[in-house]
C-alpha cells in the first residue's frame, strides 16, 4: 500500500507535505525548494499540468503527508476516489520514468 497524490495538486504543487515525509518519497518535476519560491500568484501559470508525486516503492504509509496537504490531494490508495483511480498509475509511472 502507498499514498497517492491526485488531481487537486495539479498547478498547485504545495510543498507542505514534502518536509513531513520521514522517507523523503515525495517529489515533483521541479525540486521542492524551487517550487516553494514561485510566488502564489504565478503558480497556476508556471505549474500548469504539474503536480507532486509519491513513490509507491518508498512510501511507508504513515499518513503524515495526507494531514499536511492544504488542497486535500493526498489519499491512501485504498481510499482514492473513483474518479481519481488513474492517479495511482500516474504516480508510479513518474518514478518509473525517473529510473
């Protein structure tokens, strides 16, 4: 089991979840520090179609990230809403492509 980041994260990429992860398994296409420096008013444009991802191989299912997410984008994969089931594969594919 793992946690999954879904649609509400797109174009938001709020990094509040990153520092609370004890195994550092939350990543994105940009480093968290770089994302955090983007002004709030520019995020929707500069982060369009981007999101953060949880590595399903490294996640220890502690739930710390879920509690920190201000946009409610993080779910235990067993509780992932039906309309966002495909985000399980999207998260896994992101890490498979990173190698």
